[in-house]
């Protein structure tokens, strides 16, 4: 289930994202949020972020509290 509210995401948070090339699959990529790329407060496909390793995708899960 994608994380659709921008206020739940912040730099330094450990998350699992879906990369564009993996859309339609269950392949998730874990990493640390470096930047939040979605400007709107909500997005129905998930909030787009850039991880510290440079990968970009939409947040599907928060893997740390």
C-alpha cells in the first residue's frame, strides 16, 4: 500500500520504494530518503523520493518507525 501523505515522509527515514522500471511488480528497493520530490501534500500513487544512493521512486512502505 503506497504512502500517500507527504507529511509522513522526511529525509533520513528508511523506506521501501517502487522504482519506475519495477512498476507492476512486487520488487521494492530499500533505502534512506535524501529528498522528497512530490510537492503536493498527497499523491495517490505514493510520494516520490530520491534515496541517498540516487535512486528515485514512490514510497510503498516505511521500514523504520
